[in-house]
C-alpha cells in the first residue's frame, strides 16, 4: 500500500485481517476482535505510510473508529 488510491476500507481490512465489507465507519476496537492495541498501532502506521501523513499522540488516541480515522485524514488533506 503506497498511495492515496488505496481505499481506507481496504487498508483497515488488510491491517485488521477482516473483510472490508464487514467494517463500517462506526467499526471500533469494541466490535472488531483484531483491533487490539497492536492492531491500533498497525492501523496508524499503515495510514501514515500509505497516505504520507504524521499523527500527533492525541490524534492517535482519538482515532477510535474508522469514521474518526477518515475525518482525521480529511483534516490532513487526504481524499478518502
């Protein structure tokens, strides 16, 4: 995954090892078994690498759903 053409849905599915179709913007660690602390850091690292952004600690902590990740990426100018 190396550019912003990668869909956020596909990135989340690949990192969390689940079908992208099983996730929604309300999906969170509470309802995705593989979204544990390691999964969270893996998601953050994958988004930073894929979309060429850097997150602050407070942003990382606040990204508790796919929708929150989408909003954060949009705030950083990424079209997702």
